[in-house]
C-alpha cells in the first residue's frame, strides 16, 4: 500500500480550517512520518499530540458519532464510520514509463502487476481482467499507431471514476456517474499525431465492479467510429 507523507504545515492548515489552531512555532516544513499521543511511542519524524491526563480514546469517537448525519441507530452510524472511505482518484500508483515497459522485462513493484488484456467488445468491466472484487485502481494502457496527424472525438462510458490520458495529457476525467451509457462523456478535438500515441485509462473501482467504454470517432455523438487504428504488441516493443 502506498501512503503519502504530509508536512507539518499541511496539518497546521487543517487545524486552521477547523478553527483549532492557537499558535505556531518551529520548523513547519518537516515531513510527518508517524502520529502518536503516547510519549512512550515516539520515533523519527513523529507528530506528537499532547493530551490531558484523563484522556480516553473513546472521546473523539463519541464526538464523531454525536455529529454523524447518518440516519438510523447507533449501530448504523458506527458501521458507516468504519466502512466509509474516500475514493483516491488522484494518487499516481504507477508512472507512464512503467505502464509502457515491455511485458517481458521485470518491473519490480509491490503494488503494480502488469498483464496483457484482450477486450473483445466495446464495453468492459474491471472484473474481466482480475479476480479481486474490492475497491482498487487499474491502469489500461495502449499504443495507437496513426498513419497521419488527425483530430478525433472520444466517447467514454463509465459507471465509476476515471481519468483518460492521451500522450501524457489528461483529456477528460469524472469522479462519479449516475448511470452507465456508452457515451457518458464526449471529448472533442483530441489531437493524435502521426506514429505512436500513448493512451492511458485510469479506472477507479469504488464498489464491487466498474464498467467502462472508450471509443474513437470522426465526430460527436452517433458519428462513424474509428476501428482501423493499429496497436503495438507489448511483448515486442
């Protein structure tokens, strides 16, 4: 699991936003690697939270439950508190170099596994490619070979968050979708250059499954789809 370290100044800004900051002193640029309120549990780069002598771990938990806007019983509120999470649609879990590395070369990473995917239809689900059914992020990368410079439209169908990159530039992204269709999103005036073009779909599955569709066309909705692009074999390039 990849985690992002935050600086002391970021925690200070968070306290300011909540109206909880009284004063600041010391080095605020240092990175925080660990948080503790136990003076016997201190390590390098620890942010120490000084508590009162009679502090109990149940106090902040009780405050969260009291402020919960979830309807139902205390059991419902506690269940929502423990199961709720924020979908991470921004963290780059793999860089573009790794996504386009030949599959026969070793890529050592604890969180990234490469595989060759075959998509026989326009739409696909992440469960088509691997057995894990929980929340996750998957990258689908493809090299399109184009005979001449051209401008195209891209239609994206999505039932979960996504970001689409063309030659390293994000050309479209969405955080959510009410209902999947083959054309939830219309991206116009997308430039493809002669030769190789790198396409990356960052798909974020929030619940059990996520369905997507990516098609290229000569115009906007209901236009002729482009099916003659060539692709490079990832085992060879």
